[in-house]
């Protein structure tokens, strides 16, 4: 299948500051694609080049088979955009914003059903300035969906939201994908990327480090697994050390931490535990996260 | 076109929701006309014995023209300010990702400013009916048309300033620094013929000069054909400034 977004070796500099360098990736249709990295890594610059809001210095971009700058009019009808730190008029009402946005497109979805989908039906007469952070972001999603786009761009959508609002937004984004649209999002929250994205591109200092599914990235860069278990069996330690793939066994009284790697490592631990004579009272596996992957591939934490 | 009318109507509603804006646009000017006009008419300004004939000429001819010009300049400043606030707030940036054009956005704001300024002038005329001897007759309507033509042209300067001034903090002072000197040499206070040659040439290169000439001429009852040159000059300024701002419009 032809990719929805094709980015090939783009470069963009602001004066002497290089924002992105040699960035390439494809976005497949019907997926949630995440461009992830710390603030200032080049996420927004990359996204705005794809949206046709900026012009890259080098490299080529194709979106839905169109050239983002040359075909900007045709493109705008087929994409929906939510921008980082965008605002609306303070005293615009929710329904007025949707009504105006709908008037900008030859074909628009029914604003009323959109408000209901996004849980804003009871806020339709509220001024923008009176909305909470989560409600504002849901309104921006609604505006991005008003023209029934094939491709939706969401830039740092959940930044500054509380966990509850964030979860609501996650469900909405999954809903967008489930209606067959492609979602291109940026985030610096690794947990968000891991839970939401079908594929992610890790970007750092303007360069793409790796692109794959979160699971594959974790398997590739952080294959180690840990099992935490609690047992009163004193003979267990030697048995644990004998597990295939186990690299270390750390014991604190009756609590053990067994570290190893490989797909079958956790299975080996389970088989070993099944052979113990004494009850195991706790058993947990600890999987590496995208956060660990980021630390591993960039050498620094995402919060630095 | 649909987007332009929607946005214009929307911006009018949003403006009406700001209590200070409405008070400033409608109530303050009306009060000023009543207070100032009353003071002038009563020979008021305590201790000053007015020269009745000169005062009559000033109130009768220049005051309406000055009122229209100041209203137009205020509209420009308001336009410049609101566009830069929209730019800083990211509202323009968000709109840029839609099919709406820069000219549509600016035009909507210009129409809103014209409507509000006309409302201001209407309130002033109503408040000043007895004081300045204004009546809603053919001449007043003609004057209103001349005021709209002037405003469109003057607002196109605002278009250009709003397009290039980076932040709201700069917008007001930049607007004031450009506009008020233009008004000073527009021939409103001192006739153009009294200027030294270079100043007269400069004045003729600025749109406000033609606005003043047009407004004053129409107000004292001169015919439209006599002022066709003023109208043409104002139209040229409007086209040039609008084209320039479409070219240099900054979305962010």
C-alpha cells in the first residue's frame, strides 16, 4: 500500500541552527503514527513541513500523493490539523467556532454530532476562554475533524492535561483511527506513545534514531526482562541462577529480582517456579518501556 | 465569500461581548460630543471669550471632518492591535492550516471596524444633533459615504501595518507614530497651500490628505464630480496597500 506520508531526507535550518537533518520516514494508512522526542528535537518543525506550513531547505515530502506546498489548497481539504499552543478568540462560542470552520470547506461533517462524539454537547454555548484545558483540546480535535479529513495531525495534544483528561483524549484518538483515518501525532510523553501509537519514529537533536512499532523497538533496543517474585523457599536461589537466559539474581530476604533477556526468558522462569516445592506468593514481570528505549538509543533521558 | 460573511458576523458578535469595547465605541464618543459641544456652544471654556464666527466655522466644518478622521485612525489602531493579538495568540496560525485566505481575515476585520466606526459616528451625530446642527439629510448621508470611502483607504494602511508589525506591544505605537503625523499634515489644520513645497509634496503622497479634502468638500456641500480625483487617489492607495499586505502578511 502507498504510504500516506512519505518524508525523504529533509533538512531545515533556522539561521545557523539546524532544526532537522536527514529526516526520513513513511506513515502507513489507517495507523496512529507518533513522532516522539524531547522538546526542541524537531518534532513540530517536521510536522509543519508536512502540513505545508513551512518549507524544508532540502529533501522531499509527499502527503496523500500531493506536494505540501505546491498542492496546498488540495491538501488542506483532505487533512485536519491541531497545532501546538494555538488559541481561538476568547469570547467565541464552541458552536460558532465549529460553524465557522465548517464554512471554510466545501464538504463538512455535522457539527452537532461532532460535539457529541467529543463530549462537548453541553458546552456548545460556552465561550472559548471558559473551557478547561481538556475541553479546549477536544474542541481543537473537533475543528481538525470538521472536514472529514483522511489524515489528522495532532501536535503535543495532551501536554499540560491531567491524567484523566489525557485518557479521554487517548480514547478519542483511537476512535479517529477506528473510523479509518490516519493519525500523525507528536508527543514527548513516552507512555502516551507506547499506549497509543501503532508505529513511532524516535527523533533527537533533529535526527531520526529509529522507526518501528513500540513492541519491536523495545525488543530491539531493550530485550532484557525482569521477574520480581517472592518465595520462602531457601533453595530457590540456586535454581533461579540456573535458568536459561538469566543474567543476574538479586535477593533481598524472600524477595528476588531475576534479570535476563530473550523472548522465552519469562517462560523459563515460570517453568522453574512451577517446579518449586514452596508457594510463590508474588510474581511480577517488569518490561522495559519506550522510556528505556529512548534512554538507551540517545544516551540521555527524555526529560533532560 | 461565505467564510467572509461568517467571520465578519462572528467578529461583530465577539466584539459586542467585550463590555469595554462597546462602551469605548458608543458611549464615550456620545458623552464627549455632548460635553465638548455643549461647552463650545455655551461659549463655555471658562475665562475664554470665543470668536463666535471662527468657532462656528470650526465646529461647523472641521469638527465633523476631524471626528471622521479620528474615528478612522482609531479604527486603524484597533485593526492593527487585534490582528497582532490574533497572531500572537496563534489564532492566525491555526487559520493558516485551513483554506481561508489572509485577505478574507483582514477584510472581515476591516468590515467590523467600518461598521463599528459608522455606529460611533451615528451615535455622535445623534448626540450632537442640537449642538452641531447636524441633521440626517442628503448631505449627511453623502458625508457618510465619503467617510466609508476614506476609511477603506485608511484602513488599508492598517492592513499593511498589521501584516508586518510583529507583536501587539509594538502595534499601537507604530500605528500612532505613522498615522498621527499623517493627520497633522493632511491639510485639516493648516491649508495645503500654506505648506513649504516639500511638505506639500509629501502631503500629496499620503492618503489622509485626500480623505480630508473629500470629507470637507462633501460636508460643505461641494459636488461629487468635483472630488473624483480624491476618490480615485484613495482607491489607488487602497489597492496598493492591500496588495502589499497580502504579499507580506505574517501568520505567526
